[in-house]
C-alpha cells in the first residue's frame, strides 16, 4: 500500500444518474434482490464494487507472500503440504475475485496495473513480517479468522458474482482458520519455548488483526453507502466486535494472554471490551510505511516481470493453435 494510493481515490467526476433508474435500483437493493452484471446500476455502486473487490483480490495475492516465506522451513512434510495447499487456495481466491471484478467492466490488465503502480490498496495486515513458525499459526487463526468474519457477510452481498465467489472462498478460509488454530494448539501445549513462541506471535498479530476491519465507523467514509446498497452487511466496528468476542475465549483455551491490559468481559453487554487501538499505526501502514510494504511490492513487481515469458509463450501458443484450427476449418470446407 503505497502513499499515493491514499491520494488517488477514483477521481472520475460524479455521474448524474437518471432518478427513475436510481429509485428502481435502490428499491431492488432494499428488497434484497441480487444485482447482476447486465443490470442497470449507478456508477457509484460499480466503482465501489471495483474498489472493494479488487482490493480484496490484491490482498489474497499479496497475502501469499508472508506464508510463502515458511514453505521451505515448515517443521514437517505434513505441515509443508498443508501450507502449500493453503497458499494455493489464496491464489485461487484472488483469481475468482479478479473475475468477479471483470464483470463490472474493468480488465484484468488494468486491475494488475493498479496494484503494481501502487494506486490500488491491499489489506494492511500483509505488510507485517512472519518471523517464526508460530506466525503461520497466528496468521491462520487470527488473520484468516478476521477475514472470514468479514467474508461470511459478503456471501449475502447484493452483487451476485461477488456473493457467489465468496461462498467457496469462505469454505476454504474456514479450513485455513482451523489449520492455524491447530498449529497454535500444538505449540501452546508443547515445550515452554514453543508456548513462548505462540505467545509472541499472538502479541505481534493481535492489534494489526483488529485493524484489518478498517477504521472506526465514525470515520469510515464508505460504510454508510455500502450498507445501504447491501454491499456491506455489518459495519467495521460491529464485525471487529464479533471477531473479538469469538477469538478471546479461543486464546484463553490455548492458555495465552492477549497483549491488552484493558481487555475485560462486560457481564451487562455480554461482550469483551478492548483498550484503545493505535490508529496512527494503521494510517502509517496505509501510507506505505509499514514494516514490509516496500518488500511486498518489490517482490510482486519482480514476480510479474519474471512471469512475462510464460504469458508471452501462452499467448503465442494460443495464437498458433487458433491459426491451425482456422486453417483446418478452411481445408474442410
Ligand atoms: N487495509 C487497507 N485499507 C483499508 C483497510 C485495511 N485493513 N480497511 C479500510 N481500508 C481503506 C479502505 O479501502 C478505504 O480506502 P479507499 O477509499 O482508498 O479505498 C479507507 O480505508 C476507508 O475505509 P472504509 O471503512 O470506508 O472502507 P470500506 O467500506 O471499503 O471497508 C473493508 C473496508 C471492511 C476492508 C471492506 O473493503 C471489505 O469488506 N473488503 C472486502 C474484504 C477484504 O478486502 N479483506 C481483505 C483481507 S482478505 C484476506 O485477508 C485474505 C485471506 O486469505 C486471509
């Protein structure tokens, strides 16, 4: 997430929509109808979806990097196979999501260009390093746990292709979350050094995971409109609270301590309450100055350049095949 991403909001002029079309569209959203690619939609709805779905796709693709860091060092063949499968799933999620974004009239090339030029965002969480094996546990348990909390709601999003893509993604994310928790459980029940490693991972990942849900509702610029259009079903703070309530007991079961002296259960509300989130850290990461922003983008650009010959070869092969088929068709006539 580079600095310029913050300044490069969609600067396209706002479009004056036909009031009748708009009223019908708003009524369809209110009636929980699915909006499909060929249906009329306001330009703002289309732009919001492209922004959100592409940010989501980029997150899946960049999110492969922190885990890729541990493939060669996974502690057993089983762990390596599981980790590889999980990373492959993330790549698949990115591809479904790019396809969903393409139904809104933007090309794959344009989406990639937005990521590589730093104009598009990806999730803040993937700008943190994975320092020990326990981070593979914490990423699965907490990062995928947070992702799934947000994404279950997206299965009911008003835009059909996005909602349908999320169903399979959520099934796979659920496996990812469990495999992460199982790693944490193994470490937490292991030697004191292993438990310490699990605790250290929780200490480093807890707060950044809470930031994944986005800024507080009071300053979330897109929430109100996205909720009216049924793109978002819950606000950022509501999902963050759901995640906290689900995750704190899981951490306690592991015998771990959350890095928050103010964490307490409120008997009256039935919710866990947390201390203040350091939003200045979130802003720093979004502006391109997180621990790994530069490294993540450098790696992504390098991979894109390294893969150019594969794309060229595939294109040449497809052209050759099409020419051969066309020639065979003419010969047969
Ligand atoms: N990281 C980076 N940017 C973030 C962010 C985060 N964690 N949270 C919010 N932002 C950005 C928004 O994109 C927006 O910036 P923009 O106007 O330049 O696009 C700005 O901060 C204001 O935030 P809003 O709350 O107004 O933005 P949204 O209404 O879009 O809500 C969201 C943010 C909740 C992340 C929403 O976009 C969403 O639900 N996205 C889909 C899910 C997603 O992208 N998840 C990312 C993680 S995927 C993942 O973890 C992969 C898995 O395999 C682990």
